[in-house]
């Protein structure tokens, strides 16, 4: 059983947000409009957090792409009253859209604030609806969503591999963010395979996990910047 | 053929005296019923009052609630074994919480049902009743066989009945 | 304090007239108030309908403030519901005689506050029409609710408490329904006949009714404590800064009893004034409840102070922004208003006997209700707007729809109470009469309990 994970190399990240755009396109994220965005209701399953460090003229910008950490001890999972979120055997934190009734308790319990709620049913006026990804369902209002490690791509690769009677190769599955990143910041793969690139990177001495002290056991390993 | 009369007294002491006399006259305790607008403290009016078993009802209800809640939380969780947050499928804490609430719910419902069953309520048949009792006083309902009518009237009259009403 | 009954004896007939009067006679002022309340309640449902049609986005919530006014008001109403049952049940268990005129008002508050509060878990759902998925019913889609979720515990606990409090309200009402049945005419008579269940007041019935009520009182106290503890665990079971606090269980229960007593006092003052029950709800009752309110105010302050002191001393990085936003930051005006309303204003009013008059108690109770609502708000929103990762800090403003629904539920609660007051005597007739019986026994005037208002040879103070 593969155990999916990801590493994020902060030394390479330039903050270009190509990953954000790619995720929007791949997962049919709604564009909420300027008023709703001002209210704080944007959807960014992966977002690039930017922190300024230091005083002028010694200012640095630090970029941190944050997506659902697919925690092994996810605090969002036990609190859903209708079992709309649970942990799959291959290590993903699953969100079941059609089961969600919208209590938003899971979003309150996520320390990374990576869960996003659809406040109004999105519309894609023609011809924008032509760009929607048929592999990903549209979420109507009242449903919680978040990064799924592009589970549709994972399942497709697994199905193809099964049809061809082979295992899934390392690097064969690329979530949209990893695929789009020009600096190869995001590496995705099977953490249980010691030969995979993600496994090797996860054991790097620069590696740490976000908010590790909370005990959520996230599956995303961040690689510190070299001079940090 | 038994007849029933409703006797009105203005004080509980008078009613107690009447009941003593009626018992001496041979009327059975089961044929007497005392109605008041508030619970009267002190000795029971009519002897041999059956004790109530409401506490048993409540405990049985609590037991049923306990079993029900425990099985609901445990068995159904095992039937739908979803891993959530690394927590065990059946967590004693959460099962305990649910069980506690269902135990209390069982006790509440059993008390209510037990009360209605023991009192045989709701009962809309025309049982002997004098509506003036809500304004004060004690009403004694006596059922007696046909021939004892006179002795009943003597007994209650001697105790100070303010009104005697034969209803059947 | 001995209840000096001799000069205040009302006859039973008088008591029945006084307490049943409002059931049978209604003035124009009542209808005007009723119309206003119905309009406010209608506004709630219209606003809710708008929200259902257009989407939950009509509320002002956002990311990261996923909860706002609805959950605040939910916790507020569930807190108020602790008035009745706790006061009525605890006072019954310790056999405090002065509870007798208060119990009906209190139990009614509990039931209606619970009904009003339980609307909010429906209102705040994103897809409210699927609320029944939280009910464990057999289905063919392999679906089941999650009993590990505090919201499910909420669901079960609040339903248990609602069942218990409706039972606890109804059982002592049965003899009063019988009195109303015997005095009513027309359609009212039929209604009360149904509700009285054929009650006659026989000895068997009284013994069993009192036993059932005392069993219920013993059950309802732990249920009430558990309900608000479980509601507090909606927050305490999370990881969020200043929510992950073990003190929340007792803190919320204390806050609930606090706001509950305040609501009860307000209801009692209004019932006393508008139904002219001055000889039944005496200054003694307000005084005793005000002293209890004072004790709860001190307790509330103690818990709040502990919570904030421990947070400040711990100086944990995720918690300090939340802390400072409340003490001196964006939420500081609301925070200090809350302290003012919950502690600084009530303290002198409730502590100093001269100030503990009925109008001042009413004022203090209104302040406390405002303060307690603010307390719930300040528990929820500052934490949510300051999550762990600072990039995600946000702000929260309620929307018009949201505020209309939340504020309008006050109208719904008062409407339910209003209708109830026309339907049942607001003071339990038989309990009150029983109290006079007990009191006259204790004053030692008479060797045997007697009915009030009865002239007994040698009785120095005849009744009316």
C-alpha cells in the first residue's frame, strides 16, 4: 500500500504562485470575485504564504507554499459529525463532498487553516465552463474542500498501472502544483518506497514538519532554506 | 350494586375522622378515595396505600438506556471502521459519553411512562370527581354496597361533612 | 427565612383566581406585544429562508472565522436554558421552600431556551436540508454519523436535555391543567381536559407525581451539567489557541447558570408586573436569587481571571496574539464591556442590600445577559481570527442576514414564553398552596396542617 507524501524545498521557492494557478485549473476552484475576496472567502487549496523578515535595508521575503498536510493524526477528521472526512489506507485525508453538511467544525480544528468552504455556489459563465476538469466534481454552496494531493491523478495513474499490469513508477504521479512548479520545489511520491525521490528528500537534514509540536504528524516535509 | 358518594369536608382532620368511622362501619379501604387540590402532608388518609415503584421504573429505564447507548456507539462504530485522526475505532471516552446521555434519557422516559402506567392516565372516563375541590377542601369518594348507604351517611355526617352527593 | 404566611394568607379560591386570571382574560396590550413578537419571529424565518435560497454565504462568516454569530447565540441560549432546570431541580432537592413560586417560570425558560437554541445547529449548516444525516438511522448507502465528533455529542445531549426538561415542565403542570380544566369553558375546557389527562388529585396520584418529580429532579441536574460541558467541548476539543483549555467544561457550566439566573430574574420581574402577582413573587424571592446571582458573578470572574492569567503567564506563541487582541487590541472594547457588564456593574448592585432592589436587580440582570453574550462571542471570534499560521489572520463582521436571525431569536423566545403564559399559570398553583400548608405547620400555630384561609377556633389571624 503506497503512502503518499510530499516535500517542499523552501530553498528553491521563488513565490511565483504557478502552483496556485495550476491547482485552480486542475481542481475547478471557484473564482469568488472581488467583494467575496475582500471578505476573506477565496479558495486557494495551495497558497504561497509570504513573510517579511528583518528591517530595511536588510529585508528578506520568505515564501512557504502551504497545502493540506494530509496529517496522520489529522485533527479535522474526528470532529466531523457526518463522517465526511476520514483517513484513507494510502495516507490521504479524504473529503467526501456529497456527505458534507457544512458544519465547518473541521476547518476550525485545522491548525494550518488549509480547509476552504464554498459559501455561494460558483458559476462559470460560458465559455469558461469549457475549461473545467471533468475528473473533478463541482462543489456547490455549503461544502468543505481542500487539497487532495490531486487524488484524481493518483487514482488515474493507479488504474492505468493496473491495466498495464505493473506498479506505479516513482515520478509518474505529479499533482498539478508539482507539475507546474518551474523550480521543482514540490516533489510528490510514495514515502513507503525507500528508493523514491520523495523518501530520499524527506530524510534530508534540512527537513522539518510544519507545527510538528502539535502532534498532527503531517505528511508534508519542508526543507529549510540553506542559510536559515 | 355499589353506589358511590362524594363527600366534601373543609379540613383534612374531618376527612380522617370520617375515614376512621367508615372503616369501623366495615367499608373497605379500597372503596375509599381522597381527592385534594394539593398534596397533604402527614399520615396517608386511607391505610394500605400501595407503595409506588417509580424508582424501579427509572432504574430499569436507565439500564436499558445504558445498554442501548453502549451498543449503538460501539457496534455501529465497528461496522463502519473509518480511521479518523489516528483515533481508535471504538474509543472508550466517546462511547462513555454517548452511553451516559442515553442512560439519562432512558431514565427520564421510563419515569414518565411509569408514572402514566401506574396512574393509568390519561383517563377520560367519568370517574367520581368533584370540581369544587380545586378551591380548597377534601373530597372523599366512597363506594359502598346498596344497603350500607345509611351507615355511610351517618359516619360522614358525624365527622362534619359539609356536602354529601350520591352520584350513582 | 421563615415565610410569614399568617397576614398574607390567600384562600385557595383567591389563588386560583389570581393565577388563572391571565389564562382567561386578555387585554389589548397583550395583543399588541404579540403582534410585535410575531413580526420579529417572522423576520427570523424570512431571513433564514433567504439564507437557504441564496447560500450560507449570506452570513458574514469567512475563512478563518468559520463560526460567528450563530454559534455564539447557540451557546448563549443553551446557557440560558440552565436557569430553570438547575434552579428548580436543585432547590427542590435541597427542599428550599422559597422556590415554590419560581419553578414554573424557571422550567418554562429552560424549555423555550432549549428550543430556540436548538434551531442554530440547523441554521448554521452549509447544507441545512441534509441535517438529518446527523441522526443515526438505518440506510442503504453505508452512511453513519460519527460518534467521536463533539457535534454528535451535542446532538444527543441536547435532545436528552430537551426531553428531560419538557417532562420536568409538564409533570408539575398536570394538576394545574386540572384546575384550569375545572374553571374553563368552551374550547379551552376541551384543551385542558386533554392536557390534564384525567387528573383528579387522589392520594395515589399525588404520591406518584411527587415521586416522579423528585426522580426527575435528581436526573436533570447531572444532565444539565453534562449538556453545557459537552457544548463547551465543541471548542475545548480543538487545537486552536485559547480554545484548547481544560477549564472550559466548568467555565461554561458556571457561565450558563449565571446567565440563566439573570434571565430568570428578568422573566420574574416582567411576569410579576404584568400579571400583578406582587403578593406571590415577593421581594424575598428576588433577594435570594440575586444573592445566587452574586455568587455566580464571583465564580464567573474567578474562572475568567484564571483562564487569562494562565494564558498570559504561559506566554505561548500561538496564544498571545489572541490574548492581546482581547485585552488591548481589536476586541478590547468588547472585552472590557463584558467585564463591566458581568462583574463591575452587578457587584455593587447585588452585594449591597440597599441597592438590591427589584428594579436594580432587573438592570443588573440585563447587563449580565449582554455581558454573557459578549463572552461567548469573545471566546469564538478572536481565536478563529488568529489561527496558528499568522499569514491567515482575518477579520469578522456579521452580515445583516446573520444579525437579523441571531437577534430575532430573542423575539422567538419571548413569543414562546408569552404564549405559554396565556396557556399555563406562571406560578405553580399546587406547589404554592403546598408551601403555605408547610409554612403554617412550621409557625406552630396549629397542630395540624390546614387549608389557608380557613378560620379555626382560636386562630388569631383569619384569612380572607
